[in-house]
C-alpha cells in the first residue's frame, strides 16, 4: 500500500484522538448534554456520571484517589494553578524571609512552567533555575544544591518535551518530602506513556494533558495531594466553586469524558506501545547514524522516553533541512519568535551551539506509527542531509581532514 504523505512524527506536539475516545465523547455533546452541576434532574446526573467515571480513570492512571483530581483546560493551566496557587498559599511572612518565598525549577522546563515562575519572580518571589548537564537529566543532588531554607516549591518536569530525557523524579520527590517542600512535576510527556504512582514517586502536584495522550485538546488535569501533606492552593479562577473550589467554571463534560477514556486506554496499552515504539525509534536512530556521519543524538541515551529522538546534523543549514524533509511532519531545533528564528532554548541549555541547534530534528513517534513510516523517514532524512552537504564547503573541509574545531557538532 502506498504511504500517505506527509507522515506524522510530531507526537510530542500533539497526538490524534483515538477513535475510541471520540466514540466515548459523542453522546455527551447531544443526548447527554447536561451540566454536571445540575443536581435536580437526569440531564445533570448523566453528565455527572460521565465526569465521575473519567475522574476514576484519571486517578487510576497515576495511582491516586479520585478526590485528588482537578480537571483543567490542559497542562498550561494545570502548571499555572499548581505553581501560582502553591506560591500564593505558602508564601513567607515578609519579616522572616529574604523574599516572598523561593522556588526551584530548571532552564529547560516547558514555557508553561518557566513563565509562571518568572511572573512570580516579578511579584517578589525568588527562583533558582537549575542549568542541566549536557545529557539533560536533572538529579536530586542538583535540586538539593539549589534549595534554600526559604524554598517553598520545587517544580521539575518528569520528561522533557524536546529531547525526551527523564529526570530523577522519585528521588527529587523524596528530597522534597524530607525537607517539607512541595513538589510539582509537569508530567505532560510522561503520564499515559510510562507508569506513575504519586505515592511511591513522592509527588504532591502533577500536571498532564489530554491531547498528548490521544485524547482531546483543551482538557487536562492537576493531581493535588490530599494527605501527607494536604496541599492547599489558591484558586486562579473564582466563580461557581466547581472542582472543590480549585477551578471554577462549568465542566467541559465531553472533553473530560474523552480525557478519562484516553487515560483508561493508556493504562491498558502503555507498556505495549512503549515496547513497540522503542524498537521503531532504535531502528530510526541506528539507521540514520549508520548512514550519516557528523550527527549527534541529543540528551541522555538511556534515561529517555521510548518514542522521542532529537538529532543534530552537522554541516547542514536548518531551514534547508526542514524544507527538504517537508513530507515528514516533525519539529526543528528552531523556535519561531515574533521577529526571527531562535535556536531552541532547550538545546542551547544543554550546550548545543546555535548552528547545530537550528539543524536539529525532533522526531516523536506514536500509537499509529508504522514500520513503513520509519523506513520512509530513514530514507528521506539521509537523502536530504547528504544532498545538503554536497553544497557545504565546510563539510568538504571536514572530509579533507581539516580541523574544524570551532564547529562544535560533537557535544557529547
Ligand atoms: C504540551 C506541553 C505542555 C502544554 O500543555 P497544554 O495542554 O497544551 O497546555 C506543557 N508542558 C509540557 C512538557 C508539554 O509537552
């Protein structure tokens, strides 16, 4: 069968909705359209039943009690609620502290963590942003070194969205627990792909999102620990008092039902998916690096999610590379800001040079990625890089053995 183009290898950006998810959602747009807050009639009860079942599936996915699940509009909102909500609730008295309170995070977090923390700094909180080593993995020792006696919150992502690296979450959580500091993790890339147990993993607050786990966009959840310790948050949205006052607003019932279904499927199928995708990724990486010299895989080679790879190609120009692989939907190491193309701050944070960051590709595989698509990506990428290198005088010099030590493509 002919391959349908373009192929999708950008599952870290978003995933298609699983058809089983869509099917579960459909009745909640039409016959079961009630407001889950309507207590007096069947329409409300049906909607509430849908939400309750979804809450159970969401809780089961992370080993939590369902009372700890707050539905939100996605991970951006969950992160904002966790970080700002905790900061405002646990801020220090001005007399006893250097600042309103200190927060520990990391420079390669998602913007949906960095920007809430930066806003808090503008408002008088203090923050330390850990700089990762070149493998991208944040350890408990790094967090320990960043902590102060006025630290109120640590927010470190579980797995990085650009390079797929996995941080020492359980150990960081244990450290925070021992110090009596709250621990939030943006687990958007990890949850639903790999196992979570909020108790064993020592997590107080955890964010995840529907559209990264084959559910709908615009819906997600925040786990908020209720025991040992009972975490309190200042709400960001005030109104009808839904979600136990943490998040007012009429519940997005179809979205929540879809999110719950996505969690249920993920719990049942994540191991199989991870196993299959790790083989596909292995083939993708080994074939590409066998066919091409001067390319480097970014981030720790083992402590990584199984379905993401981020590869830098020396001696090619970033924009040319993206154009040449336009039949492969993936992300580049360039971030579009309003004015220009900026190299990815995540790759820069690992010490990858600007040029090489621009000529990097993030390929992220998913539930419906096929062997044929992997074959196609191997062929297309190798072909494109080889062709672009025929136009590179630097590559000629490199091949002739001229020392190009200023060209830092090998950062390992
Ligand atoms: C996608 C993503 C987000 C944002 O999630 P939304 O649900 O789109 O708001 C936050 N953090 C990480 C790590 C992500 O990958």
